């Protein structure tokens, strides 16, 4: 087992952190570009494991994805069957099967060992309702084979997407290329989680010239038609700012994130409100977000149903708060890269914490933490949570810090530069 000694903050931070591009925007733009009626230009896309897997999969299906310096030029071509490595990327395993359904020939999907545990039945069911032949070997998970015929009938599909918004987004991104378009009706008793990511998908589909509407709550409609090639300028990944901004609360001092957008559909923008509620001084100005620690970490009671990708950082901060914190709306996190509720409860308890875990929430009672190994479970957000814990807890070692390359190509280097007050350069 490879471990990384998490640096302890011995002085207030004074960091300026340049974030790479958004994974969510990059992978949505790649899919839309692959299905477009002409070439597309992705400006400053994220170059990390999840996006490289998406680009490699599209190339395997016949799409041209060419390096143009730091950018990508995407040239659509006729799609053919391929063998797709999804890694542990939810966007790859859930956005590409609806694309592969349009290909000529069979496409086999498989990924990392834990990828085979991630829920896929909702998407498989939806694609079958849309007219796609799929062999899932009776498992409704990876691996499975999409039998592409070059066209998909589309039309109305009724699915329970309570487990992930990615099931809806995957169908929406490809739906305009289906003969009847796609109408998605959510049948679950609870709302689809991560509403900001659905808003992002609908916004980007519309930006590509597609008629997409939400005629009623829990219903999405995409009309059949062309998808326009265009230039996509990729915003910085705001959720990846979370561990760096949390450092300002834990270590004191100030962390600045340049190029913070004035308006965005990224869920990470909620960091401004969350961190302010937890005691930070938060300001936006001159094109950057500035977070300053005040010496207090305030306990929080918050529903994170639409902000689950921030939950690991909020939980890590809560371990040092001035009272118990209650994080709710997190049942769907059990189907993320790992069961994040169980993982957070286990790792905080392992280091001396006191955590009450139930079906969809965590209650965290601050206790003195001690040295030990923080396990990442091959989950990038668990790994960065361990780095946060290590800022205040001597002797914390994070297992498999390299898993952060999923969305941050050099997290350890960026973390060290922030603590040293340096400005890392993005390649």
C-alpha cells in the first residue's frame, strides 16, 4: 500500500490556486461535439483521467479528437462499435452508452473493479425503452454490450433516476440524434439529485442548438434535430477548489481562486455560501474568489442533496467545528466512486472521530483526532478529504493519493505549492 504523508499546516496559508478545467463541462462538451454536424473546438478542457478516458473512448468509436496545444479539436465521424474503458468515471459509463447506441456494431463497456459495483440499471432500462439492444448478462451493471444499429428510435422513457442525475444527462446529451428525440419521465418518489448538473446539461444542449425543455418537474424533452458544432470555453472546475478553500479555514490565512465565473451552472459555486456559513470570510472581486479563515469553524446543518460532490470536504471541516454538524440528503452518495457515507464514517472513526451514519446522512461530533492511515477507496474526493484532515492532525498518511489524478493531474504538487504560498502553473 502506497501512502502519502499529508502535510501539516505550521503557519497560515497564503495561496493562489489556478484550477484546471471543469470535468463536468469538458465531458459534456466532448459528447456533444462527437454528435455534432461539424467540428468543435474545446478551449482549456480538463486533461485528467476522466476526460482522457472520454476522449479515448470517442476516438475508439471513430471520432477525431485532436490535440491543439492545450485545446481539443473534435471532428465528428460515422460511429462504429468499440471496446470502452470507463475507468471509474461516472460520466463515461453513463454518457457514452447512449452514444454507442447510435454506432454501427457492438460496443463493450467495462472499467475499474469498483466500477462494476456502480448502479447502471436505470440507464440500461432507459436505453432499452428507447429501442436499444443491450446484453448486460443479467447483472444490470458493468460489463455490458451495446448492440448498435446506427439509429435509435427514442421517444418516451420512464426511469427512476433517484440514484444519479447522470442517467438523465446521458440520455439528454444524445437524445437529439434519436429518431423521435427523447422524453424522460422520472418515476422515483424522491427528486433526482444534483439538480445543478441537470441544469448544466440542459443549458449546454441548448447552447448546441438543440430544442430542450423541462415541461414539468421530473420531465425533460429533447426534440430530434441537429447538434451544432461550436467553440466550448471550459470554466475552471469549481468543485476542485473545495479542499484548497477549506485549508483557509483550517490553517488560517487566505486562499484565492482566479477566474471564478460571475455566473455558472457548476454546483461548486455553492462553496461561497457553504464556507461562509462555516465561519469563513468570503469575497468575490476582480475575477477571483477570496476565502479567509477567521479562526472559527462553525458547525453546520445542511442538506447536500444537490451538492454531494462537496460533502467530503464539508465533512472534513465538520470534524474540527465548534459543535456537531448534520449533513443530510446523501443517500445517493452510496453509489458514487465508493460508498462515501460509509467511507467517511469509517475513516473519521479510525482516527478518533465520532460519527453517526444512517441511510442518507452523517452527524459528525468533533473529537481530537490522531495519526493514522486515511484510506481513499480509489476515490479522489476521499483522498482530498484526507489531505484536509492532515492539515491539523499530525501523522496522517493518505493511501493512494494518486487517485486524485481523476480530476486533478497533480494534486500533491498543487497542495504543496498552496502551503508554500506559491502559484502553481497549469500545463
